[in-house]
């Protein structure tokens, strides 16, 4: 039985192994192999040998498994590392609806039968009304305090 702590270590080791291997492959493609640590160079040499015998996907997966095992032991995992393969994705059902342009909206009639002002246009009546009220209040306070 696998402990929860070992499973956590296993997931971290697997994630780190996959990320590091992708980085190492990119560094090798960019002629930066000499800048990698010796253990990374060793794993890449093993990867090149595996490429002679199997496909690139299989060789990559085998190398990632080796790196994963090394990281699992390095991180303090006990015994054989548990299998942490990702679950196969569930089949995706296409439930996306096609985009349809909404139909035209009916115009509403406003004050005095005129068409209502849309939200993008400025409405001068409320602004003027507010300004007038503020002037009346200001003048009223001014006369009240005298």
C-alpha cells in the first residue's frame, strides 16, 4: 500500500522529471548540452541510445521514467516509486452552441413619444436637472446663512 506522503513525493518527482526532460531536450537542440549537469547529460545519452531501438515517444517516456525514479529516491520516497500515470482524458462531447447574432430590439418610446435615448448617448435632461438643483441648493444655503 502506498502512503499519501509517498504519493505526494511521486507526483512532485514525476512533474519535475517531465519538466526537466523537456528542458534538457530543448537545451540539446540549441547546442547547450555542455551547460547541463552531468546527470542530465547521462540521461540524454541514454535517451539517444533508446532512440536507436524505439520511437521518439517511447524513448522519451522510458527516459522520463528513469529520471522519475531517480528524483523519487532523491526526494526521500521509500521503496519502488508508485505509478503516477495521468488518467486518460474523458471523451469530450461537443456541447458548444453556434454563435448567433441577437435580433434587433424594438425601439421604446420615451417622453413625449420620442424614441428613447440609448445608453451610449448622453442624456442632457438629467444632467441639466441635477445641475439646476445644485445651484438652487447652493443659493438657498447662501441666503439662509446671511
